[in-house]
C-alpha cells in the first residue's frame, strides 16, 4: 500500500512543482507550489527530464526537502507525457 499519492504539474518557467491533487496520509495542500530549492536533488534530476524513477530519499543527506521532512523513504515518480511534453507527474510515496 502507498502512504500518499500526489499529482503535480512541473512549471518550467517558474522552476516549481505545483500540487494538483494529493490523497492519503499527510496530503500536500493543492494550493502548494514547491520551488526547486525545496525538493530533493533526486526529484530535481527526474522531474524536468520526464523520467520514471524510484526515488530513495534515505540516500540523501539531511533534511531540507519536502519528502524527507514528511517522512517518506521511497517514491515512485511517473511523468504523464503527451507527444513528449510533460502534462503532470504522478508520485506514489511509501508507507512509514
């Protein structure tokens, strides 16, 4: 089972990730937008490239990014593409 599901939109012009929908334990507010400095280096590497990745937040040092501060260890990040353009991202976060 997952702990949280997040559907988000990558805004390349603003360099931020905006939450469109979030369900589960400790959902992200749908009016939230995270700047690239607020997300993990793993997320920064995956989101703009439209790659499907398994993110292991335990491999990253210290706090300072949203997932690490909200007690996630792993996340499956899947971009939803249309003709090579990222429409939104689906992320499934692990249970505690």
